[in-house]
């Protein structure tokens, strides 16, 4: 799967991922009205609205991008109906040839991690049959419980040819409360980076990259520069670009000399682009065209920084 991600990035020349993180207030009124006319102002209506919103964005951008990253919390808030929209979104994106990174940030004791891994990137046994539950290509995982919380995910990656991104240094302001603490003279995020490199050492693809990647926020570029060296074979998923303040020029050190090794996420900066002054001319009716233009601008911005 890491090789597929690399090929998609090379094909599109777009080291970016679109975060499909729909809040209901991002969904234009005409889509909400149509969904509510059919299902009422219900959780089912909300699920339908966010699914149709996502579909419009995917239809407008899938030829430009290598991957999408739906954040499951945005769907879980609508209960089972939201999870149905999540599953529809995952399946539709895969039909379009996109790599799907399920942003689920799971991590628990071994048996529970196994269940999470099976549910999201593996197959579950039902009598004599097996079924893929959510069936993302990659998922994000939390390493706080250590190796026995991560190994079940890596084992399923091997069985099913999938991948994971491990939280190493996150983009939020208070991440340093734990992640920057010195342990034996080194910041904790560096020690986690060492573990990521170790966990991924026997799942290296033909591309030379590992199925075990890392999440490193765009808002801490100096730390990203260090972590790139700590994890030379890990792809880095980079949240925090755009709306959270990360700039393209700061991100060049997240990449390797081959212009690979990192994929930069933008969520509301793309999916809610029509709400920004820069793209206001598109209007809510043409929200998906605004998203497409935001994707074009982001690719140009990232590639321009890499060229420079």
C-alpha cells in the first residue's frame, strides 16, 4: 500500500491529501435542504448531507490528488448514520483510485488494538466467511501504550498489505505538554520516532518506504527536520498546513531528496474553500469547483517550495 501511495503521488505530482472532515455547517444549504426533504432533520438526513457533500468534492478533485483522509470523529458525531456516510465515502474514494487514510487515532491494549486493526484495515471472521469492515488503506494510530498496542496493527498491515501512520509530533498548541518532555536528555517525540523506524523496519515496500509512517505537524518545522533524519524510511503525514498556520516553505525538510517521504494534509482549507474570500466568487452552489481550485493552489504552493 505504501508503494501505491508513492505511485499515486508520482502520477499526480501532488504530495497532498484532502482531509474529508465535514462539519454540517460546511455543507451548503442546497445540499442540506435536499437531504432533509428526503429524510427530515434527522441523523439520517445529516448523514446523507455529508455523504453528498463529500461526493461532490471527490468528483471535482480525484484526478488531481493521490489520497484522502476522512476523520472519523466528524462522522461518529452523527452516530450510526454518520458511520454509514464514512463507509460510503471510503468505498467511493477507493473506486476513484484514491488511497484512503482513515484518521481514527486508535491505540489500546493488544487484544483491543487487534480488534481496531481488523475492523479498519483487516478482515473479520464471521462463521466460515471473512469481511472487510471499514476497509481503509491506512489508518492513524496512537502509540501511547507502546509496542504491544502497535504490533497488532503492524501484523494486520503485513497480512493485508495496508499501512499505518503513528502519532509522533502533533500540530496542536498543547502537544508539547507530553511530546516535548525530555527523557534521558531527548524529547519524547524523538524516542517515539526511533520506535516508528524500528516498528517499520520489516515492512519496507519496493519504493524503499515503510508501511509504518508518522504523523508530524506542519506547525513545528524544526522538529520535523530532526524527525525526517530519525525516520528516513517512514512517510510523514503532515497535518496543520493552511488553516492551522503551517506554510509550504516550512515543510520542505519533511521531504527526502527524492521529493517523496511526506504528504501534506489540508482539510477545511479545501472542503470549505467556498467560504473563504479568496474563492467566494464560486458561491455555495459551486462549492466543489472552489475545492478544486484550492487543491490546484495547494499543489502549486507545495511544489513551488520544493522547487525553490
